């Protein structure tokens, strides 16, 4: 059996024919395996969902307890209609996993979902998984993307706070993963003052704390007078709402790998862009492929053609999957 007989793109997403399941489907399906809790990978309405315990709990927080008909925790290898699947840390966000798919008599496929090689204080580190076919994202799949040390970006934020001690620093950060990572980076840098949270960030941050992630003194961002000169974490969408008007002359910040693109920072009116990414950059992406050396690379959601060309130049068979429905703006 060939790899593309085991797993192939459909309108609903990647489909495993022998196991009769989809991985990160973009529409409701009878049986879904989910790599992580971000909304472009984890959607409500499926018949059954198999994922890590933390991903299932995050989906329940985001979509309600009835987000699917049945849920199953991926705890060790699982047989799904004769196909052996297992979940391995991806280093992207809390609960994120790569999914290893092994059908009898077929090449072993690893679907990475979104993954990151830079140490992340709020989730388990990426784990190499040997495979014949590696399905990789290419969100930052261009040589121009070489992300700086997150600790250095955190020091830039603290330096700005020291320079403007009377201005609140509003940091736009995606509510799942990025917000908690920014808080943890600040704590690692020695910032022990209260950090204030927009309501949309609160529940997922509380969940991280309940999972044992130490985030220090956290308070709601409700009273403007209490947060002048402090850090406020909010989803980027909040900066386009009346909520932001409660702050007097804030420093608008945004934490994202896309802040390496100056035009995106200008478009968002960002005064202090912070290049903090939860995805692999180009050196990490190509380094991962060199480390794993699979027989074939399948490239999805991102700069597919550039990475496919790099693989060809480095004697790796590769092809783009051209899946749709996976966004990069939330990063």
C-alpha cells in the first residue's frame, strides 16, 4: 500500500481511508483526529474526536462541553479501524501533538500539525518521530524568516516599559498559547509585577495555571487607573474595538512571527512589534527535514512551493498538499 492510499487531501481535509478518519478536518466529519486546539485545526461539530487530554479540554473551554458527540483521550497508541495512531509532542501550544499513522503494510506517516523547535515554557517540547513520510507546515517557509531569541524580544518589551513608565503596554497575543507564552517569558526575565488580562484571554490562561504552568500575579484588565505602566495581554481583535479606548496613550505591541514583516506591523498600527513565534522558522524547518530525512515530505498550509523546491535541491522527494482553510494570521 502506498502512502497516498493511506492519507490524502479531500474537501474536508486530510483523510485516512483505511482508518476512516480525518486529521484536523475543516468541516464536521464522523471521526476526527485533532493535533491541537487552535480554531483552524480544531472545530466543533464532529461525531467523535480523538486528541490529547489537554486539547480535548481546551476545545471544551472554547466551544462548550458538547463540541462533539464522543471524545477519546489519546493516551498511548490507539487502533482506529486497524490503523495504529499515536500522538507525540509538537512544541506549539499546550496539548499540541504530531500524529503518527501506521497502516498495515504501508509507509509510516507523521502529520506534524503546527510545530515549534524553540523551547516554549508553556508546553511540552517537540519530539522527533521517525517516519517514511513527514507532513509539515510551511507557515514561515521562506529563507527570509529567521526568528530572533524570544528572550531578546522580551527584553525589548521591558526596555520600553522602563522608557515609558507611565504608559500601559498593550500586547496583542493570540488567546491560546501566545498569550501565556508572553506571560511566561516575562516571568523568566524577572518581571514580577501584576500582568493584566483581557477577558477573552482569562479562561485559557486559568486553564494553563490549573495545568501547572506558573504565570505569577494575574489580574483582569478592568480598571484603567490600576494598569498605567503595566503589561496588558489581549487578543489582537481587541485593538479594533472600543475596549482599547479606556487606556490613555498606550504602547501598542503585537507578539507574532509575522512582526518580522514590517508592513504587517504598520498595517496594524503596532508601535512595538515583538517577533515571538510558535512555529518553526526557515532554519528550523529545513533543519527538521535534514534531521528526520524521511523518504518523502508533504507540505501544507504556508509557503509550499519554496519548501518543495528546497527539498528537491536537497535530494528529498516532496509535494504540496494545497489544503485550504488553515489561516496564518492568528499566529
